[in-house]
């Protein structure tokens, strides 16, 4: 892989930064959308032996184009094996065989709790979102959880409209007190920065900024008083192979889905 730095959009930087966090040979439970894009980019670059699992039952999926949903035939066609959804959750997830759960969300709070249910009140919502799916179980039971979300004040909120998936609950030891076996969210990747939970309070703290992003930009797009690490770092620029592979994947996907933009 070349070390040549190349120009990338903020969305590309976010996707590449997230993909880099996935180690080879990890077992990763993947959500549709940005998590799937980043996970498959990892598989096509530095992690060829990563095992991607989707909620509908494919294990070891190797899609040539990104799936539109968990029911996309591309996942089953390219998987090592397809099992029932109950087996995915009972044997793989509840059996603590999932190394990484990779999730997106519509809203996230300072303790990495997620909302994918409604915007506004539950009984009379402004927007009804796709819903929980398997996200609550993934957030509770995967050994580690990564979250990828485009940053804005609408997404990064002081209080969630609905708690769909518990991250670090109310902070501190509260997640452990709920009896969840997994570590919970260990990284939140946005188009501006990377956040990680404080070791004691579990509040999200900015540990890295993307290239050319300022603290002020992050503050302006966060709905609470976001904290920054003392040793704040900068995410390494995308390399040419990473960027070319990502763009090729998105282009193939757009063609395969009749010009539907890929996330």
C-alpha cells in the first residue's frame, strides 16, 4: 500500500477511519448503511479474513456490491454459510462469539446510547425511523461496539427522543450494573472526528480530529459540551489504495442498484 496522501471528502475520511479499526480475522456483526460500507472496505483492503455477519443469517459474507438491506440476496450468495436469524442471535451473539458490533444511528448522546426508533414523541413522532432490529442486542452483547454517524446537532443530542440501544447508560459503572457482558461502544467515528469513552465517566471524548477539522467545528455540531482529550491527535490521511477501493465499491454499488446512491 502506498503512503501517498490523497484528497478525500469528509464522508470518505469517516468511512476509511472506521474501516481501519476493524482487525483481520475479527467476527463482526454488521449494520446496513455506513457500517456495511466501512466493514466491506476493511475486507477489501487490510482485513481479507474478517468474518462479516448480517442479521438475516449470512456468515462470512463477501458482497461485491453493498447490500440495500439485510435481505439482499448478494449477502446470501457470497456467504460461507447462511443460518437462521435465531441462530445468529442465540448461538453467535448471546454465545459471546461476536468480536465487534458495528452500528449506525439517527441520534446519539454523550454516553453513546442510540436512537433508531422515533424523532419526537413516541406516540406522535415527527419522524418514524427504521426501528431497533437487532441493534439493542448487538449493543448489549458484542464484545466491543463501533458506531459510525455523520455529525450534527440533530444527531448528537443532549437527550435522546427514544433510547433504542444502550451504550454506556448513564455513565460510570451503570452499564455493568445492568448486567451487559460486552464492553459497549469503544469508538464513535464521525465525518469530523473520532470519539472514545472516558475510562471513568464513560462520556464520549474527542481523541482524534480528521484532517483540516477544527475543535470549533466539532463543538458547533454537538448538542452538549463536548470534551477533548489532552493528547488530541489527527487521523492519518487516506491512502490511495483505500480511497480507490472505496470509490470503486461505491461506483459498483450505484450501477448494480440502478443509480441508487450508496452510503
